[in-house]
């Protein structure tokens, strides 16, 4: 049996080993096994909320259960053998994934090799480094001393291997001397450069505006600013159409990178154990909110921020807040805090767009007359955040409805006061501005506020 292995670190601390093997004619096994010192440490930093148990005894039982679903990969009819969900969600996505695979010289569906390629610059504070285990270590980690093994050494991480999620063309860069350059062995990328897209005019400008609008409506948003392509000193390999030196890209500051070092983070696909291919369908916003309520450091304030972002997305026409576009950070390594909003784009500027990436409630719990929206391809028809939907949402969570309703109302009031002027002044095409304003003023919550103001 040939085994490939990666040592997994949180910062400088090794937490375990991710390994992969297959017996002839049998399925591929990909499993994470925690190191005993990490598993037995009650004060250990959190790798994933999906790996936390309620009591010390149940935590110990989880770590030694080699069949535990969160610790094991599985087969996908579309994407071959997947890593355990936490690790699968560390991988790059879309055209960026294809680019990494070309440089690495591997199949983009060889997920273990892709993780190894990007292991030095993964999201959060995770590192995945090649490790050659002794025969005794192999027997202990892989088969619990029940089989003979051979070791296959996995290649070192690429110097420029960076993992970035999402399907838009992008590169990870470092701001240095007024330019944006590629990562080095000594410096992590701390900027995501989101590039222009052929067929979606002024997408960087639209996303910059969308983040500003979300911030004006009260949401916590990531830091981002526009820059001309002449400042981007990186070979990216993307077809940017007729973009010139003064065409702008969006420089998004990574919230998991600080001057003091990396900050661990994860998205809600990782927390809820969903694979990236399931990010639109594996859970509802109710599931996300329930996970938030399980942590005192998140609780109702985080649920209210989730509702605020849902309302903002309806007013923007952004049906793309899926599980990977919501996340938490661990500033102290153990206590989750809700991360800022990111990947917020007002797609209504291009075409009529409404609904949500996820269902607000599972289908069987929705109010009888839930209003469906026309989501983008992949999002499906998801109901809107109506008063009846909010009432059912809060009832299922067991939280008061009035504070939640006030959060949404305050958000809409701020948007009505600020957004029209911001959109009119935005560096978009006249049609894009008209589309955005028409979508915004057509929202029932905005119309209700406007009628009250008129009276």
C-alpha cells in the first residue's frame, strides 16, 4: 500500500497528519488524524469548529474514531475523491485552481496534490507540509498497526502556490513599493487582486461600490480599494480582453493576514462539513444561524449581522452569499468571531436578479406563501426575507423577533438615505446605475419605507 502524507500545522504547532492511500481495487482513503499531544490538550488552538465536541470525553472519543465523517474524505461523481471537508475547502477554486494545476503539473482533481502545492499559503493559519513518516508512524497513523505500508513522498509546496476561493480571475499578491508583486518564501500574500472579467463590464468597480454600499447600510465589510493594472507586477495568465494599463482591479485586503502574522479562519462550509460543490445546497441560513448561536462569542449579534447581510443582498441583487462567502476568524486561536462580508457584488447592475444563494429555512419549514426569487444559475429559486419568513426564522432559532426586525429595518433606512446618491456618483455605466437604482427602489422593504416617508 502506497501512502502520501502531509503534516498539518496551525502556525508553528503541528496538529496532525493528513494521509491518502488506496488498496488495489479498493476505494481511496483520505483521512486526518490528530497528533496525540494536540488531541489531549484542552487549551489547543481550534483547527475547525466542525471538530469540536461538547465534553472532554466526547472530544477524546471523536479524535480516536477513525470512521468519523468530518475526518474522512469521500467520493464525488463530479470531482473524484475528495479530501475531508475542512481540507477540501482550503483548495483554490475556478480558473485560479486550473492555473495552479498547470504550474504544478497535476490534475486539478488530484485534491491531495493541490493541497500540497498550496500548503505554504492556505487560508487562515493552516500549513500543509510534506512529511516522510517512519514505518512505525505509518502503521500508527494509517492502519492502527494492522498492515504493512510503503511511503510515497509528496512534493514540497510551490514557492508561488496560493489558495484562493471563488471563480473570478484573481491572484494573491504583496503590496510593495507602490506595486503589487508575487509572494515570496519570506512573505505571505496579504492582498487578493480581483481582475477585470470579459463579459462583465466594470466588475471590479461594481464590487468596490457594493462593499461601500453594504458598509453604509451597517454591515461589517472587508477592506478593498481600486488600483490600475499597471501596478500589478505579476504574470497571471488570464485573458482580460481589451483591458489596458489604466483598467482597474480590486485589491482586497485579506483579513486572515495582519502585520503581526496570520489569523486563523474558516468558512461555514467547513464549519457545517459541506464540500465546496455543495456550497449552495448543503445547508440553509437557519443552519448557519444555529451554528452561530452555539458559540457565545457569536450568538444573537452574529445572527443579526447575518440578517443584515441577507437584507443588503436582496437590495443589491446579490444572490451569491453561499456557505463559502460567510466565515469566522479566531483572533486568539480559539474563540470564533464573525468575519467581515466579502465577495459582495450587486449583480442587478447587469440583469434582473433576486433571491438568495441558500434557502432561509429548509423547504418544509418555510411559510406557506413564501415569495420565491429568480436566483442566478446555481442558486435556484430561493424565497425572500419577508416578515413571515423572518417570524418563522426567529421562531425556529428561539430568538426574539423584534430586535431582528429592527436590525433589518435600520439597515433599510440607512440604505434608503445613502444608497441613491452613492449609486448616482459611482463610476459605472449609466445603464448599470439605472439598473441598480430600479432594483433597489423595487424592493418591498424600501417601498414601504418610502411610503412612510412620503406620508
